[in-house]
């Protein structure tokens, strides 16, 4: 196994573990956070704030490097303005997250539990990605 694959495996495991630890694999917990009209569960806000904090500290440090450790160059988004595809995609992502209680990372992580709602969610997510790629081409 090469260094990139091993790195991806370790980081993916840590990411999945963190998602499980934070309760992000439980659709009811996610929906409890998103549904502010009932008994609101603010605990996932701490997960978001933690992620934002790590990114706010880490990105400037990493960007000072000439290149990533295991690649030739950084692959950063070049789009600097909001456009219709971005807004539509963000809206669809939010609707899917709210209805399903899962976003792509947790949905893929929970597949290992053979959780049928996650299997259906991922199937429709892949279908949406295929349709989106066809529309973009």
C-alpha cells in the first residue's frame, strides 16, 4: 500500500470515528439539531465549532507550505463567487441532510452497519451525483 492510500485510510478511519463519537451517524440526533421548532439538541453545534476552529488554525499553517506532504500541489477550489449551481447544490444538500438526517460522510460511515435508511440515502446521493455530472457536461 502506498503512502497516499495508507494516509487516506488512517484519516478516513479517524474521520469516521469522530463522526460516530459526535453522534453524527444517528439521524435522529442530526434531525434534533436541525429541528428548532421542537426540543432542540444544540450538541452538534459544538462539533461544527470544533471543526471550524481546527480549520481556522490549520489552513493558514498548511497554506504556508509549498506543497502538500503526499502530493505535487494543493487542489483548492478556484471559484470565488456564488453562482446558481453552487446555491442549488447547497440547497439540495441541506434538504437531503434535513430529511435524511445524514450528510455524505456519515452516510458512508454508517453503511458498515447495513442501516437501510443510509443505504437508500447513499443510493439516491450517487444518483444525484450522476445526474449532476450529466447536467454539467
